[in-house]
C-alpha cells in the first residue's frame, strides 16, 4: 500500500463512534475506576469501584441494546472495515457484559476477605471486558488480535492477583507463558495469511490483507496457497489454546486451580466465550463455506481442512474433558476439566455453523453456540460463586472432602450448587439442557439435510460424553448431601452480593431452561449476510 | 517469489560467525592449560574480592520505572508521524478529528501518569521501606511455613 | 378451566414445594411438624382436583381422544410446544399417582424426623414431574418430566435411604439417565424426519402420530430400528425388563418407605406407559419385529424375579423382586397386541401400584417397629399384631392374584391375550407365565408363613403394638381399591378401551411401510420365526 493510497483512505475515514459505544463506555468506566482507586481511601473502595463497574457495564449493556434495536440485522462496518456490527458481535457482547457483571458481584466480598486492592481488580476486569468486546467486534484480524492481547494481559495479572500465594503465582506465570505462546501462534498465522492474500493485479503485486471479508474474497486468487493453509492452521492452534480445546488444553487445569476462584469463574466463562467469538468470526467469515467454488479451489480446500480439523478437536475436547474430570478430587480442577468438556459441546455447534453455506442456517447455528455459552456462563459463574464461599480465605478448602456433609448445614449454597451441577450435566428444565438441545439440534439438522455423517457422529459422541459426565457431577452432589462429615464445620455467612449473584444465576438457569425461546430468537438474525464473498 | 540468492552472503556470515565462536572456545578447551586455584575460580569483580551474592534482588521499582519510561517513549513514536502528516490532514479537512483523537491519547497517558503518581510509585523513601518490610514479612512467613511442612517429615523419618 | 386443569395438577405440588421452602425460610414460628401438614394439604388438594378428570367424558366414545388438552407454543425457535392431555391410558395412571401421594406422605408421618422440609419438598416435586410424564403430549416435554422425576427420587434415596443408599441412588440415577439420553437422541431424530418429509419439524406426539397414520410421514426400516431401540431401552430400564433390572432391588431396598411406594407404584409405570404410548404408536413395525424378543425377556423376567424373590431373606427385597416378576406380566400383555392383553397390562399396572404399594407400606410399618426387615427376625407376628397380619395377608393375596381381588383380573386378561395373540409358540410363553403365578403364590405364602404364623420365637416381637389409626387409615383406601378392582373391573376397563384400541389397531395391523429384512441379525428373533 503506497502512501498516496493511505491518504486516500484517510480522506474518507469512516469514523462512527456510535458503533463502538459499548467498548467506549466500558473503557471509560475502567479509567474512572482507576481514578477512584487512586484518589480514595482503600476502605471505601469495594463499594465505590464495584458500583462504578456495575454502572459502566450496565451502560454498555444499554448501548448494546440500543445498537441492537437500530436494525442490527444488517451487517454494518465502520473504521474502514475494522469494526463490524452484526448479531454475532452483539449477542456475544451481551454475554461478556453478563459475565463481567456477575464477576464483579462475586468479587465484591472476596476482595475484602482477601484484603486485595478492589480498584485494581475491578479496573482490570473492565479492561479485560473491553478486550473481549473488541474480539467480538473486530472485522479485521488486527483488531481481533488487539482485543485478545488487552484481554490476555489483564487476565494474566488477575490470575496472579493473590500475590503472596504461590499457587496463584504459578497459575499466573503458566498462563502468561502459554498464553503468550498461543498469541505468538495466532500472530504468526495472521502474518502468513497476510502474505498469502497478496494478489497479482494489473498494477503489480498488491499488499496482503488482514480484513476478514477481504481475505475471504481473495482466497482463490492468492499467489501461493500453502501460506494460507499454514496461516489458518496456526490461527486454529492459537484460538484452540485460548478456548482450551484438547490437545491444547494442558494449561487449563493448573491455571484454573491456582487462580483465585472468582478469577477462575471469569476465565472459564468470559475469555472462553470471547475466544469463541473471535474463532467463529475468523473461521466462518475469512475461510467460509465456498458456495460457488469447485472442490479444487483454495477456498474449498481450506474450508474442508479446518472443518475436518475442528471436528477432530471437538471430539477430543469433549472426551478428554469428561474422562479426565472423572478422577479429579479437587473441585476447581474438576470444574476446569468440565469447562474443557463444555467447550467441546459448543464446538459441535461451531462445526455445524461451518458446515453450511446457507446464511440463515449458519446464523441459527451461531445463535445456538452463543446461547450455549451464555447458559454455560450462568451456571459456571454460579457454581464458582458457591465454591468461593466454601473455599474461605486463601482458597484453601476446595477438595471434595471439604464438601462432605455440608448439604443441610448450608442449604442455600448447597442447593444452588446442586442446581448448577445438574444444569452442567444437562438435566431438563435447566439452561444446560436447553443449550445442549439447541447445539445438537443444529448439528443434526445440518447432518440430516446434507447427509453429513460426521455431524451426526459428533452429536452421538456428545451424548455419550454427557452420559460419562453424569458420574462426576453427581459425585459432588453425593458428597454434599449423602456423605457424613467427620470434622467440625460451620456454614459461611452468605453476604448480600453473593446472594444476589446466586439468585440471578439460578433464575437465569431456570429461565433459559424453561423459556429459552425469546433469547434464542433474539440471537438469531435472518438478514445477516453471513457468507460474504466480496467479489 | 523471493530471490533467495541475495541472502547467501548473510547465511555465509552466520556460518562463519558460528564456526569462529564455537571453534575458538573449543580450541581453548583443547589446547589451553588450566590450573584451578581458589582465586581463579572467584567471580571477577574488577580485581576486588567479591562482596555478597551475585544473585541480588532488585527493588521492583527499577522495573516499574523502566516500564513507564517505555510507555512514554512509545508515546513519542506515535506522536512523531502524527506531527509529520498533520498538515496534510488539515488540508484534507480532517484536522479536528485527528487533533481530538491525539489529545484523547495524550489524556489517557496523563491518566496513567496520575495513577502511578497517586499510587506512590515515585514516593521512594517511605514506600520503599514499607515494601521492604512487607516483603520481609512474606519471606519469613514462607520460611516458617516451609519449616512447618518439613518438620513432621523429619520426625517421621 | 378444562384446558388448564392438567397444568394446575402439575404445578400445584410444585407450588406446595415452594410453599414449604418459603415457610422454612421466612415463617417466624415454625416447627418440623408443620411441613408434613403443608405437604399433606397440597397432595390432598391435588388428588381432589384430579378427580375432576373423571368428569371429562374420557372413554365415553370409542375414539379414545385426548381430553383436557392444552396446546400452546413453547419454544418457537426449535418447534417445541407445551401440549398436555389425558386419554384412557393416562387417566388412571394420573389418578394412581395423585392417590398414592397423600398416602406416601402419611406413611412418613413419624418416620422422617430430620430434614423433613427437603423430604416433603422432594416428594411434591416428584409428584408434579410424574403427573407431567403421564399427561405430556409433546415428546420434548415428556422427556423433560421423565428426567426431572429422577432428581427428587435420587435425593429421596440418597439422603433418607438405608445403609447402602449412596450406591443405590447413584446406580439408579446413572441407569435411568443414560437410558433416557438415548431417547433424547431419538426424539430429536424424529423431529428431523418429520421436518424432512412434512416440511416442518415437530416434537408433538399427536402430530407425529397422525402423520404416520395417514402416511404423510414414513420412517425407513433402518432408522425405525434404531429409533425403536433408543426409546425401548430407556423404557426397558425404567420398567425394568429382565437384563436391565439390577438397579431396582437396590433402589427399592434402600429407599425410604414412601420412596419405595412411589417407585414401585408410579415410576416403574413410566416405562410401560412409554412403551405403550410412544413405541407402539410411533414405531408399530418395529414393535412387531421386536415383540418375540420382548416377550421372551418378559417371560424370563417373570420367572427369574419370582425365583430370586423366593430366596430373599429380606422382606423388602422380596417385594422388590416380585415387582420384576409383575412388571414382566405387564410387558407380556403389552406385546401380545390383543385387546385383552393390552387392557390387562394397563390394568395390571394399576394393580401393581396398589398392591405392591400396600406391601411396601406394610413392610415399612413393621420396620419402624423393629428396625429390621429380615424374615428370620420375625415369626408369629399374627399373635401380637392381628390387624397387621390381616392387612398383609390381604395385600399379598391381591399381589398373588387371588380371584375376586384385583391381581387376578389383570393377570387373567394378560394370559388370555397372550394365548390369543397369534404369535408362534405363544402358548409356551403363556404356560411359562402361568407358572410365574404359581411361583408368586409360593414365595408370598411362604414369606407370610414365616413372618406371621407359628410361635413367637423372638421376645422382641411379643409385645409389638398393632397398627394405629393413621396406619389403618392410609391402608384402607388401598385395600378397598383391591376389592373394588377385583370384583367390578368394568368401569376401569371401559374408560381405557377406546384409547388402547387406537394404539392396538396401529400396532396389530400388518405394517405397510418398512418391514425389516435386510442386514439384521435374525438370531435376535427368538420365538417368532422358528
């Protein structure tokens, strides 16, 4: 791109701040929280920074809904294609906001108990949220990557937030090293794709592109297709790390176990969903189902390659997560493996979205995945809220033995946790069940319509894995209600913020489980030009 | 695509450099004559006897200052090209937008600066003492914890 | 009112559970004893309301149509509706549920002392789920209630059960949950088959049934094979059919008395109900194809259950194994595909609920007094407890199938149906099943003899108090029902005739589409093809 072209672009800079309003609001809230942190006494901080964070998130949610009402069915871009507005982005953004708001609620009591700086925690959380939102809204690989880094750096710090605890330090360092490693993969993949999308034009060889729809348009004209294959593979690995899919999951259990519990809750719900948002955005729209292309075209081959790889990854992820969870004795570790397994279930929906060239079907499948992740976020955050309470100061009591016999001594916590576990297991009337139904339904629908046996096989494996997971989810309920406790134990006092969290998550789990219709419908969009082949 | 021949000299230089470095060290190992005395095995500190351990911990302040320096450094990197093209942009009618954007950027940096200032980052004397004390406490606690962990084992043995 | 009645019936017990929780959390003045009164009130109200179903004209015409139907869209996005209704098949099962529930609560009046709030709440939620199972006409809704009934039962066994309760509870949950997951896959597959052939996907049972009957939708032989299996395995585990029965003795033995009563009285019926309602109606071809295998397994179950019951040292375990045997009769009747057989099977479901329920109650009463259920610990109980002896003899005879009592009618109809079923070698199955009746007499009477008669060998037993008024009160309706159903079965059978006939016509007629030929292991076809 020569200089004159750059000026030409700048001449119509396509600035549209309204389109990034949610991100802007969250960022400003983060800065304000920093300032409150700097200018107020520490004792007042918890409510001030927590309340301010909640207000900021609420504002962002409002902005998000405002964008939604403004005809989000049509795909709009701004900042020269850097930012897009579509249902994928908005629905994911809402999920992020919900995750962060609940994390704020969980953390309010925790920061006090652990004597941690509330302001720093909340501002980091808000910046992480802004990063997640950018990941979902990026129409360009650069924005996606920037969002990912903003998110990651904030999360590295949060994982090591209990500075004097060696487990927390270990968790943070592991997350940092492996996270940087995966970011490097992703960046390298982006670079390769950029190189691979340089095309021969009458005016000479053009530069490559990192714009997602532009990549899709240029796939078949690239001068050296192996670059694109290698780039896509690298990005697959990079995103695979971020959402903890097998075989790139090995960091997850250690990091989730060592990180402070509210941070674990956040990491398992938020960044995972953000990873899915970016993963789906990039692979569904940059390497789309090539409707018009012949089987030998690069676009068709890349699509077939990543879809096949993703299916294998989905199978591995579900199976590894569930089977290894069976033998865990630590509750946080068990939930970590369960979160791997749930990423696997969500991947089934992703594969279904990738397997179709029909815009409506694809949007339905994407909506199913978002719904699944929302359901997972609610039950996961709820479960971790209870784990935070049971763990007490310093996160010490997280073994299964620590849960023995607490069922009727802390009935509210135990029954809430049971509901979340049953939902994770997928018992009807809960969000987890509906999530599985909509995701598997999309996969089967594609499978039956196109005769794609692979998708049917994925669903069957998913169902079998659900059967496996019965054992360990039930194990915790058995420990709480059926076992006797031999040691002294008194129920923790449930503070108001945790009560609110539990009430919201339990209601959410039942609402999504019993009346999911409105939410699913909202996540779907009929008009989105999902498959954008800009030719 | 690429004319790889052009890079041949660089490759050659790499090879020569590696051979030279590895070769010399290896050579001295082979032909060199060694007498290992206590003095010769001491770390070299300008001919003086070494004092204390070489593995010293630096105050975290050093790193923070370094990081803040980098931040303001990079601000300059952004400001430079902005300043260069600003005139062209003004003639293109984008002056206000670009000006406001850059001011926002600077304001954000200012926020960061105020934050570290209020957090007492530049308040060395007092905060350094407090921090050192806190660190000492943590280390002592970790030591005692380690000993407490070790104690029953030795008793059992 | 008509269309909301069923929903009210489902929600009223759940509201009771919520009321219990609310009372436990906020009431300023509360005692453990309040909970049982609240629970009793709600179950009795539910029972009273459910009697309104009798006024709905079910079974008065031959069509067997659904009454009290409520059909509203539920999740538009995936085409699920909330569709409930009652016909002759489900009418009696709903009434059985609502009748057994207050009795179960009365039976635990003094037995449950700790955590009674959660106990009664579990029972009430269970009632709502069970009613839901029997009235659901949308497959997804059915699955939902089917699974939802698991959770409270799991807690009932696991928290208030006996020695080995954790093992029994987990086994119960895993068996049934895994079985029903297959059914869920089947349900979703049906949805797509309908979507492909008719143009829109549906979970609605009535729509699917009509589409299949009118030939708008045909399921190929191979998919039907798998679909039948997916549903049948889930139900066979619940029934339980012979090789899947191993969870039952554990669960029954470890469960608290009320749990056993509900488990035997209602939960097992979900399996046979599901087979009758869904497998027969939706997969008639495969039902016929699998009938010989099912009949064989049912006969094995009848004889195996009886023989194992005979050697049990524990009374409760004996009754549990007798359930395996009795449910074998029900399966036998269902798969005869004759009017007598199927009607008899439906009747036998009710009988089993009433008589086995009564037996479990009686075992529970004696356990409360002696804290043992071993036959060897008793002997000569008739002397100190004449009333108890009378009641247990009565219930046992009903369970054995003495003429003029209810068991006789059901078993007689079933064997008549089997005899007339037209299957090759049906007479062998009938004869073998008939020996099951004899075995039942042997183990029941032998048990009675050892427990009730002879000299009082154990000094503890000499001064046991006889049944009190509450216990008599909760057994009396069951005994009255045994007499009524044995002496005058016609009103019961009339109500269900039309609905059963609807299904029977489907399943007994030579199936038009998709008879199964290619590539199937013929050896699984046990009695039919020889």
